[in-house]
C-alpha cells in the first residue's frame, strides 16, 4: 500500500441537510456542539458547515456569549 494515500469523506453542512433557515442564538445547548472544550468556535473545515451557515453560527455564538448563555472561556 502506498504511503500518504487515504480516503477523504466530504463533510456536509448539517444546517443545509436539515433545512434550517435560521440559527437561534438562544439555543445554547445546540451551539455548544460547535465549541471546543476551551470555548473556541470550531472552524468550518472541521465542522463541515457551508460558508453562509458558518458565518451565521459564529454570529449566534457571539450573541449568546453577550447575554451570558455561553461562556467566553471554559474553566480548566
């Protein structure tokens, strides 16, 4: 077997497949799935979101942080 060859499965946007039009910033539990254990937003290349939904997701997370539904930084 050749080195460096591996199968790469294309990631698909969860919001597009479930036909979610608007990401609600008040749903903190759903937004936590897109945060790391340190509280950082998971990038698009890892989460598989499309560009439009990733921008909307980032805005929703930032709004949820602003009204204290999500933490800015997780405790160690």
